């Protein structure tokens, strides 16, 4: 039972309050529709009265000056000094009386014929809760509507109660700054509702549904204290707000402070809308209405789990890239949109939340393969797209067995960018420019809505071990990245790299570029790149890495254009640059020279057609934890497909040379097995052959076409359980020289995966981590048998 403390009897004299700083307070005042009968007793005139059902009465929040110290938030939420988590029913309330007259002396008891002083119940000292888009000065008209599904003989609550959120002390508004009141309605629907006029508590029982600010709370039982406007729901509590689903044993919400708590909570969070859905105060005036029908979570919670799909994943890549622009880097980035969680307690605030004994997973099945566990997690919203997450004793737990501590206890989540590397440092491998293994760490120097500047220092560890530490600057490097959004279609991008701080060789180690990317058109837009680059690095097959000393010009790139329903796609690009790069043509070089570079203008155009033909397709296994999703985030579909393509390129140089190529490619690719049985249940392969025809040769080395007959092949094979091995290679059949070869080891699970890759030809290696995202329908099971147990009446409930 809940036992709120009644106000004490009013004192005869209340000393005047000394002059103090005004603090916004939540004050509930009882005002009768009629001033009352003068023959009433003094106690009756001072005590709050409440009408019977069917008679409206208004409970209004006001702002007063009070010497009481304001309740404190957790330190993370102190900038706004908003209310603490909703206090439980039963917290003692401070009682005071406003003085009549000028307040300069002591107040005397009310005399016959005089109006009694106003009774004020002070529930806390809190400034107003505001959002980024809601003016704090805008008045709010709040009402609570009580609706019962059936009549009852017990005393019913009033059908409508009005209250106001606290507002700061401000001068009277002038006609120029008066704003219309924002409507905010809380609707309570239940099988039975009883009002206790002595304790001023409304009790609703039986399929209770509370709707407010776009949220729906289902509970077996709900109590609302009309003095401090605190609601407590118990028994199978479910909070549904937008795409968010939170369940628990006990839910407390303070309407005035706009904060609450959920005990023994578990549920699902849809990340793209979490910042909007979990905020109790709406961010615009249209969000405060009442839903037309309850969005109850109970049917969905009992529905079997089904329709499990994986729309994507987050991928972290630790490793060197070739730093060659025409080699695509390993995939990195992405989002996980939907998570499940359990927590012993969750406190909600207008700017975020704080949870105790937290378990979070992306796995829709139980027991989860991957969990994030923490003693405490606190999220504070710093801006509409920026959140700050702090954790205590955080660790990753694999299969409920292996736990790995997370060294970082604070992470800034910026949804304006895609840099998702969570580690303190990243480890990479680059055998050409950095001498092998190296370590790097990025720092945000500038980070605004439109501009970001990131600096990444590097340490070449393997070079230091092999050559010693006598020349420390040669073991250090740095990368910079600049991004400036001019508008929705134009972006300035800058990149700089120094692979040694030994400034005596700065010309050989410095690399930089500045590019303007402009999107042209709205439907099927083209992309225009205007760029200057210094010491650009490109990879040209068996000719290896080539350096373009400088380049100035632009390139226009088309979108992918489907050719009707043929399954054939077209893309093209055209460009013009002035280029300074290496050549082996002696007739173009001066007899006396310092290097082998020449400067020429180049006009180039290229177009490509490609398509595929599905030859055979098998059936996937059901998307369950033991079948189709045992080792894969999506059920594997066996298939066999033929591919074909043709690419044509022509280039013209200002010295009169030209180069034209036409390359045709045919291939076969597919996969066999469902990757579900313990061993040899998955084989993927690809093989393709390209034949090129040349007319003329480029005077430069970086774009010269020399690989006219190329065979590419690769295979990936499951060995046992989640382990797979594979390789991918391409060979120039005219010379027998490898263009590129990758050796790959994979460990794949439904929710996560690891990939180790090494390329001896390019002398590059990398380590990638995948964390899968899932969508699903229906309810999910608790994490494990050791789940958070509900506590009722001080007794832990075993289930």
C-alpha cells in the first residue's frame, strides 16, 4: 500500500520569509468554486475540499518564493537543475501560508468575516522543464481526465482536473509577447476508479491505460496523488512511446517535474527515434495531444518472436588502408537501430536518463550472444543530435561466459558523423609508408553542425622496433580531416597526411587534398568534384603504387542508371585535370632534371555497363536462433549467378598522345549451404575473366593500361562452427604477376563477427569487427534465468 503523509494542521502564525532569491516551485492550491459558508469551522475553511464526481474543480500550480533548498539532480543533469526522479507517494510535504498585505509583519489568524489565508502544498523547488524548441515562457494548460469503463458505488474522482507546470518569476507579459497556451492532456482509463477525498488520492484498477504526451502506460493498478501530482503504476507496467517499449514492475511519474522512474525495467529501444520518444516533454506544440486509441504493448509482448531480419550493421575497422584513392577502403560505419535492455532501475529526466545494473543487447533471442553490462549508464542530451553517455564498470559479455572490460567510460554519440571507432587507439598495418604496424588516435578539434576538423596522431611501432629510436620524429606521423557543409548539396572536404615528422624529407612524406563536392539535381543527381591534390597516391595493378605530384581539375560522375527492366545498369564520368606526375618516356623528359615528372593536361571520359543473370536459387532456413540465424545475421540463400560487363575509357593529353581501352568481363559467383550445421555447411566462390583492347598509351605511369588479360578468383569455406577461411586473388595472365591477393580468417556469429585480413602484395592488413542490427515482431524472452527479479512488498519474486 501507498501511504502519503497528510499536511499537518496549519499554524496560527507564520513568520514572514526573509528576502531570498526567487526559486520556481511546484505549488498546488485548492480553490473552491464558492467561497464557502462563514459558519464552517476554522479547520474546514483551512482544509482542502474536493467535490464529488461530476463536479469540476481546478487544481492550479503557482510560483512562490521559498527558502527551501532545491532538490538536486545527479551531477550529469545539474546544468538544467531539473527535478530529480519522481518522488514516491508518501514523501512528506512542506506546508506554508501566503501572507496577506505587504508581508512586512507577522500574519495573524483569520478573524470572523475574513477570508482564510491560502493553503499551499510545496512539492519541491524546481525551475521549469523546457526543451530546445519550446519557449520557456509559453503557458501550458494541463488537464487530467478520468474515465471509467464501468460505474462504481465508491466515490469517483472528478472527471477533469486542471494544473499548471511551474514557471519562473517573470514580469507581466506585454501584448507583444503573450503566447497562446499549449494544451497538454493526461487521460486515465480503467475498469474502476476510486477517489479518497481525505488523502486526495485517485486509485485506478483493472486494465489501466494512461495516455500523455504521445505515450501510453499500461498497468494493473495506478494511484495519483492530487497534492503533488505524482502517479505510481504497479503490476505488469508497460510504457509505449513511439517505437520505444519499456516494461517493468513499478513506474513512477511526476507530472510537474516531468521526470519518472521504472523499477525492474526491460524493453526495446528503437534508436533513430529514442531521443524524441523517451523525452516526456514534447518538442513542439502539436505533440501534446491525446492519442485516439491506446497503443497497448501487451498483445505485442505476448506475440511469438517472428519476422527477424537484419537491415545492416556497425563495422569497425582497425588497420591500415593503402592510402590509394582508387582502392576502396574496408567498410566502416553504420548504425544499430534496435536494442533490448534490462535494468534494475531507470530514472528518466527531461534531458536524458540514468539506469542501474544495466544489460543491453542487439540480439532478439535469449540467452543473448552479445551483451553490454554496466553497473550504471547515464545519457545526457547535449544537443538535438549529440548525446553524452557515461558508464560505470562496463564490459562486453560473449555467450554469458567471456567478459572483456571496456576501458572508456565516456562516449560522445554524434549523429552528425559516422566515425564509430570505440577504442582508445586503433591499430593498423602499412608496410610501405609507415614501416608496418602502427598505432593512431583521433581527436576532434572543431565539431559544429556544419564544420568538423579531426586530427589523428600516429606512432609507427614496428619501424621503431626495427630501426631503433634514435630519430624519434621519423616514427611519428599525423592525419587531418576537414569537412565543411556549405549547404545541403555542397560540401568542402580536406585531407592532409604527414607520414614522418622529420621535416628534412617533408616533400616525400606530405600528402594533401582539398575538394568541393557539389550535388547537381534532385532526382538521379550527378556529382561534381572540383579538387586540388598534392602527392596523390594511386594503385595501378601490376605497375604498383604510383604518386601523382599534383593535380588540379574537376570530374562529373553520373548516378547508376537502370536500362529499363533488362537488369543492366549504366554509369559514366567525365573530367579535365592539369597533372604533374612521373613518366618513363625519355622523349618527354629534359636531359638535365631533378626528377622524372612531366606536366600535362588530360581530358578523360569513361562509361560502364554491367548486369547479372540468376541461374539457380535455393531456399533459406527459417530465421530462428538454431537454424537460419545460427552463424549469420541473415538466413543464407544458396544461389548461382552469371555476371557480365563492359567498360570503355578514352583519354586525351595536351602533348598529343591518347589512350583508349575497351574491357569485357564475364564471371560466375554463388554460395552453397545454409551456414547452419556445425561444419562444412557453407561454400562461397567467385571467378571472372577480363579481356582488354588498347589503342595508344598514356604518357603517365599512374593511368597507363597494362593488364589486358586478368583472371580473378576467390573462395570462402566454413571449417567448423562460426569459423571460415578464404582468399581472393587476381593475376595478369600475360606476365603471371599477381595484382592483388587477400588471405582472410572469419569468426561469424548472429550478432557479431571478426575478420582478419592480410594482403602480402599490397603489404596491408586489417582487423574488422561487425555488430549486427535486427528488426523483429512480437515479444522477446528475458535475457536469462538470472534475469532481474521483481520485488513486491519487500519480497523478491521468483518466477
